[in-house]
């Protein structure tokens, strides 16, 4: 039996992701943020190189005889993007530099085989930056990468994972069907800029763990564009991990768009799940009397955009709320897990 699957990461710089002195260059248009990619993977061969930073594509296959792997293979690789800089009012495109693709031998077990592939490179523009060891300053930009993993099973299943990635930029992961499946939860500009050398990358001694979250819904992607580009600009806040963004029972009428980081949703002190970048939150308080129905706690440092309740029409908020009713799903789960006593 032949089993095959594909995975692709597409990496880009979201709005508000850059901090410190370099942010001025983005604000002035010398450097540029990227428009979020589509929720369906575009054709990488025709996608303009200036619209993304790099892509990692992995295609893996295996032949099984019962639960034994009898043949296997993988292909794919990196496609680097380009950076557009405005110099004297003229846009100049700089090509990024790819590193060699890393494909270790696959891991094979009874009834499964796991492939991994690391792709990335160095961004196009040199960035003067401080590092923690001599000579304390580097002119080279840090390296960027993703490590994709695809596990094929003898029953035809295929699992996708983002096994590692650079702390910056934002990494979106598409599955075999071409639909957005996973996201890196954090795009940490400061940590990435402090990358001391090539040794602290997969081409040296180590990969970097990554916080992975599920992709937001199509409706949330639509509403996030309304919040960020509507009539009134939202207020953007940054908070450290452990911050309570809102507390259950408190009054509140704002809507929130999570731009970066991971939030945990608690109801009555019970964790119900976590959400990542792109999640739109706070709609139930707007629709149901102005009281927060859950507590939102920052699992990582977060960046959120806060907008007034009227930034989105109530019909759209009602559709969003119908998919967010975690409290009711929790009660349904309890009813199944805890049958009534006689």
C-alpha cells in the first residue's frame, strides 16, 4: 500500500511584529511588513517573492507491506523570498540567501515512518544587531527556518507537525489538502535578533522548539481584516505571560484580535483550551449583557489589538459566538462523562 502526504510552511512578517529601533524603518516604509497569505496555499512558483520571506515544501511517500515499510522517499525544498527596501523613494528588491536543505534519515517504526526536513536561509538585508558574546555586534541578519515533520501510517493516515522553527518571522503550515492547518504561536523579534551565531541553528548544534496553535476559522480571518483596517484603528497592546487580559464576570465591551502569542481560556477556573494568532475574542460580552463569560490568560507574551464593540456588526458577532460557545461544549462533555446518578 502506498501512502503519501505533503506539508508546506510559508513564513512572513505580520504587522506590529517588529520592535525596537528597527521598527522605525518599517513605519517609514524603508522596510515592509507582509500581507497575510491566503488560507489556501498559493502556487509557490507564481507567488511573488516579495510577498513572503521563505517557504519549505515537503512531499513524502512510503510503500507498506502490512505494517512494514518496504520503500520510501521524499522531495521538496526551500524557496526564498525577497525584501523590498525603499531607498530614495525607489523600491529595491534584495534576494534572500538559502541554506542547504537538511533531510535526516527517516525514523521507522512498526506501521509508521516519520520524515523531517529543515529549510531556510538568511534574510536579504544586513541588520546591525547586538549579541551577547564577542564581538557583541553582528552585521549579518539572523537565520530563519522551519522544520516540518510528516508521519505516514500503514492504514493510510498522515500526521503533520511543525517540529522546530526560528523565533521569527510568523510561520503558517499548510496540510496535504492545501488548507491552513497550523501556526507558530509566537513571532519573537527580539530573541531572533539576539541569535548569536550559526551554531544556534539547525545548521550548527540545535533547532528551536516552537509553540504551535491551530489555525483560526475563516470567519475570524475575515473579521480580523475588518478590525485592523476598518473605520477606526484599534489600540495595540503588549502584555507579558501570565497577564489576565479579561476576567470572567467583569464588565467589558471591547473586542480583541490576538496578533501574537497564545491565550488560555478559563471558565469557572477550568482551562477549556488555547488560541493563537488570528483569534477574535470578546464577542459574547458584547452580545450577552456586557459581562465577560471567560477569563483570558496569556500563556506567552502577547500582542493584541483592542477595538470597540461597534467595529463589527452584531450579525457577524453572533456567527462568531456560535462557534465559540466553549462553555456549552464543556457542559455537554460533562453530561456524557458524568452520567446522572439514580
